[in-house]
C-alpha cells in the first residue's frame, strides 16, 4: 500500500488544507480559526474586563476614551482533531479492488493530510465495535507508522456502527472532525449512530464506499447469494426486473444517506472503487467541501 | 398402446441426464454480496418457503421430463389400438357412383366422394404398419388406379387422378376384381369406401369375411327422377311419357316437375312424394313432329344430378307397307295390317303379286317394310327392311339344310322389341325349314332342336326378318301372336329398326350404333345439346360401327349421319343412386384396425406437437419467472 503514496503525490496533498465547516475547539493553537476567542492577531470582539483577565488584553485606548475596562478578544486558532473511523467489517472486503483497500487508502490519505498540516489525526477501525487504532498522530514522520498499521489491518466481523459511535463518544469528549468511511449498509442504524456524533457536536463527514458491482451488479439467473459478513445465504433468481429494482433501491439508499447528511450539515461523498483514490480526494472531496 | 419403433426408448437415458443437469442447475452458483439483507428486501419476505414455491422450483424439471417423454414416444411411433395390428394386403374400393356426388351439409357441402377420398387418406395415415395397398375406382366399370404398392403416398396421389363419375357403379365387379388381385396375398382385406346407399354394400360384406365397409355421408334429403320412358300411342296419335320420381328422405316432400318440349314448357305438375317411396306420372303429349323432352324437379336438394332427365320423342309417321304375296295367301297379313290403324299408311300400302312386284319401278319398290310371303324376288332394293316368310333370297345369309316336322316354337330373345308382348307357346307348326345361319344373326325364336325359326339380319342398308315356316302351315294366323308379331315388326322397322342409336342411355354407357353404318361413312359427328350453342365432336367409324363415350353428364346427344339426325338421351335414372339414404348399420368395421389419433393427428405427430407446446410453455414459464 505504501507505494501508492509516493512523494509526488504526498507533495500534492500538502497543498490541500483541511477545513472544517464548523469551528472547533482545540488544545493547541494551530492554523485553524476557532469560534472560541483566544490569543491570536485577528481581532474579533470586546468584552468587559473581569478579574483574572490578562491585563495585556485590556484595550487601554478605549479605557482612555470611555473610562471603561474592556478586553480585546482575538480569534483563537486551535488544533483540529481528525478522527477517521474506518469500517473494517467483512462486507468491506467486497469487490476487486475491495472496498476495504480503497477505504484504507482514503483513510491514510486523509490522515496524512491532517498530519502534514500539523493537526492530530487518528484512524480508528471499527466493525462490531470501535477497535484500537492509531490516534493523535502528529507530524509526517508518523505516517509510515500509520501505513504499516493499516497494511496489517484485516477486514472482519459484522458492522455495528451504533456500538462504535457509542464507544467513540465516550472516548472522545472534545468535538472534532469525524470522517466515517463505510458502505453504510443498514442505513437506519447508521443514522442513529450519526445522530450520536452530532449530539456531541462533532463535525461529521461520511464517505460511502461503493464498488461498480454494487452500482450495477453483473449477475443474472439462479444464484445463491452469500452474505460476506454473516455467511448467511439465500437462493434467488436474479432477473432483469429485479436488477432494475436493485439499481433503483441502491440509488435511493445513497440518496437517503446524502439527504440525511445535507439536512444536518454533514459532509457526504461517495467513493467508487473504480475511481482512483487520489482522483477521488482531489476532485470529488474537493467539490464536497472536505478538502479546501 | 404399442410402439412400432421401440428402439427409440433407448434414448431414455436422456431423462436421467436431464435430471442430472437440472440438479446441477438448481445447485446454484454462489455469489458473494456485501449485504444480503439488501437483496432480501427486493426479493420479498419468503421466497422459497411455500409449497407452491417448491412446486415452482420443480415445475421446470417436470416440464422437461414431460417433453422428453413426449419426444421419446413420438420417436417410438406409438400405436393406440384396441388390439395388435399386423401388416395386411388391403384393396381399397372407392365407390364412385352418382350418389357419391351427394353434398353433405354437415361437412360444408363437400360431396361424399370428397369425404371418401379423405377417408382413404385417413385410413392410410392411421394404419401404423407397412401394409400393401391397392386402389380400385368402382365406377361404371372397376378400374385399378394404383397397383399393389407399399407406398401409401402412392395411394393418396392416385386418389387425385380419380375423377368423379355421375353414373352407377358396379361394386360387385369391383369386389370381384379385388378378390382376384388379392389371391395369394397374406391377410387380404377389401375396404369399401362407399355411402352404402340402397344396400349395395351389405351383400358384399355378407358374402365375404374380409370386407370392411367404411361409410361416408348421412344426408338423405333427395328427390330424383328414377325413370323416364317414352312410347308411341298404339294408334300413333300421341306419345306417352312415363316419369317416376323417388323420395329418399324420411319425410313427405311436395314439389313440382316441369316438362319442356324443345325448351317450351308443356306442363308443370305439382306432386307430393311420400317418404321413401315413388311418385309416378304419365304424360300424354301431342307431338307429331317429335322433339326433345326434359323433365325437371324444381327443388334444390343434396343430389342435383337426378333432378333433370331427358327423353327423345320420335316423330309420328305411318308406315308404308308393301305386301308381296300370292293373293290367296295374303288374307291374314292384310287383316293384321288393316287392324294396325294409323300405324300403317293405308293409302299407300298395298298387296301385289310377285309378278307385279317385278314390274314395279325401283322407286315404287321401296317401302318402310316389304313383306315377301312365300315368294322370292329376283332383285332386292338396295335399301330397306324386308320380312321373308317361308323363303328368302340369297341376300339372306341363311341356308335351308333340312325340314323340321312339327317343330315347337319358343322365344329365344325375350328382351328384343320384336318379341315384346309375344307369346308363341302352343303354336303348332306342321313343317318348317331347318336353317343354318352363315353369318351372325339375332335369333328371336327357335325350335326345340335349336334351329332358328324367326331370325333377324341387319346390314348397313338392309334388314331382314325371316320366318322359317309358312304361316299357313301353322295355326299362328289364328293366334293373337300373329298380328302382334307383325305389329312389332312394323313398329321396329319404323322406329328402332331405323334408329342408329337407342333413345335412352344411362350415364357411363357407351353409345354404339345399333346397326352397321353405310360403308361410305368413315366418321360421324355428334353434339351435346344444351345451352345456346352446340359444340360438335366427331367419332371414327370402324367396321361400320362407332362407339361414343361422351355420356358423363345428363343431357341429349345428337348424331349426324349423312343428312340424317339421331338423338339419344342420357340420364342417371337410377333408383339405387337416387335413394341416397345410407344405412346406419356397421358392417365389417372390425376387420379394419386403425390406430387412434390424437386430435385428428397421428400419435407421433400429436406427441411432437405436445412436446413443442411444452417447450413453448417451459420457455414462457421461465421467461415470466413462474418457474425457477
């Protein structure tokens, strides 16, 4: 996998800057503007002085004109925590190349972008629950550590996004940017999970990974369909009409996810595995607002 | 049911092959999907759990097994019969009589003849074994249309060459011919395809054990002219036309018959014909000039050919008789001739002695009939009819070789016009000539030892009627037979004796000249009278005779011989053909074993059709997903 991220590509990513749709709080002042007022060079507002305020923040010229002690407030720049939740369930192993491979490339790229801009980036895989990943990675030097980790990561188990987000919000208290890369099957459960994240004021992005097979399955006839996650099977006769209904249903499934995302200001993008991940990041995510 | 090609069952191994392939088919190919639940929502709640769904799964296999079974059976050429069928030699006799031209309303107005042809095609089609076939067309005379063959298609092709005949058929001769042709054959069988009208077939079947009768037709609605005859009134004053109309149906029918003389209506006679009976009528016509009479029934029915009949009315003409006789022996002849009234032209007829006769000019010697009573003229006229009594000239090819004493006299040819109404029994003859005929002659009466006593010679220009005894040496002049004999002679030479052809023929007859034609005639012309135009044909005259076969239709033929015309009417006039009602009795059907068809088709063809339908059905059920 590492060979996909050559230097030229990585340099190209360096020009991209992650932006957040909402200002978030950070423990370190970084290059991201924050809604919280703090120390920086960009004036934001005044407020009355309160005991304990830094006297250096008092605007003495105002005091001279008006006789009131006001403190200058500046837009505070803080660190952006990027959390990439990577679906590593068995269903992600579907396709050639597999959705999981594609998702890992995207996750690694996003994390690399975050790390290159001195933000902390975390990649946490999940299946039936949130798994231990690599968190709070800072600096480019850590990227190879991340890539090694992702290379060894296996897709297995069933997806339980609710259990995953429940564990995530209990573990990460401070709002951050959460990018969920998954196929999002079982959309109703996925929406409940996203609701949990919204409740904790995370800025959320969802990347729906899909293969061309899922968009237009090249199958027909008497087939035994085997579920990759549960290994359950059913015998079905796939007809043209059923395929037509499937395509309509899949498009509706994607549209519902996108509609949900738009309603709650959640970034949405669909990553198709036949589109190279770098093209996806540069073109598709740029249009979706994830990449500036 | 049995199979004619049981080897086809060896192909039954295809069935387990299909089952195997089907099992492979239903062992579905596995396809990994990321989310099965997503597909299940599309497929429905319970796709293959119900009994119906399970049946659907196996329906396709069942259909294919049924298809294979049908094809195997079709390949095996199955035979559906009550018993076993062995190859036979089958002579088919197709009744080609006029009644077979009856139109059957129950079969789209097809004639029985057409139905019979179809029946033969059916029989050849549904005989499952390789029989030997023969086809005989039973028309006026039986004719082999297809000699023995094992190719049933040849029979069907030969059927196309059989033209409908509108006359009577001779089934008995056809059966006799078939029996001759069947001699030496294994398992012989005669199949008669006929309407069996008027019981023509019953006797055949009863006479033979190997005759099967296949009946065609069931219509009985027919009213037809079964007889029409004309005779001159005894006083030569009028024609009497006798007409007989038969009703074949089981209901009384009221209709009318129209008589036309030379296309002019002379009488329209309503009548009521009782069921299965005849209506007879005699019409008296004053037609001294003669003419062509037609009788037509004004009612459409199943058989049209017998609705019209024709008759020829000869012109009325009194005979010119010249009696050459010694005066003292002429009494009985003169009395008898006088008694004939208008039949004899009394003004021109006379009695002369031989001497007077010899002195007559040639024109005066000619008469319709010259009677030589015991005398022999030196020279006979070149043309005419002559009655010789007790002696004859050398023109007559008969020689006296002895004398018969007290010979008996008996009629040898009863159906001749000269002997009608004649009773010669008990006639006493004292002596007579014992005669040797040097040429063939019509012997009308002979003695007990076979010596001709009354005989007739016909030549192209001369006719001789000879009595080999002197009537005065017998009691014949005192008997009624004498004037009757003379009257028959006069009437015969005035009508039939002069006629070249008979006035009545039935369809299919060959019209031959009744007497030799003059040697200067090499051909005759004849025409069918009817419609506005007359189309003439010609027939060759060979050995002073002609033969014309143009009697396939009802009508009148006109023959032209030099300047003279002769007319002949051609009619069906057959009671057997008019009575088209058929017998419901089944005769000898058991002798003919046929395989049972399926829906009018041979079993193998029906099975192939079923297989095709099943294939189409299987395709449809698969296409519309009724099966899996």
